C-alpha cells in the first residue's frame, strides 16, 4: 500500500474570466461606485483590486456602475446580463 501511488486528480478549474483583474472605485460625492479594468486611467488611487467574481457581485448591486472608458463595461456587463440567475433573459435593453 503506497499512498503516493494514489493518483491525484487535480482538476484545474480554469475560468476564462479569472485572468481579468478589476478595480473598484468607491462612491464619491454624487458619483456611484465604479468598476474599472485594471490599469484604467480613470480609476483613482483609492480604487482597490477585485477578482472577476467579486467585481460581478459588486456590479450587480444598485449604485455601482461599470466604467465606460475601459474594458469594464464591455466585458463585465455582458456576463452580468447573461445571468448569474440561470436564465439571463430578464433584462432587456
Ligand atoms: Zn475605467
């Protein structure tokens, strides 16, 4: 009995979205919290990094916007709209 001989199945979970990094800019006076793609020039120094899962969660909250000036809106909004809820067809625009 050699335990080392037991094959270990390390299934690498590769979510395609995992390679993206995002920045969350907190709400400022009169402005909603904003998600940016990492490196966006519109992000402030106060923005803090998020992974994609968290970015989507934050973005799903009312009062959080995706920056239209970088990849955030283009990349995250379609994912969000395609539904974390199973069927993604409730939102039409
Ligand atoms: Zn941005």
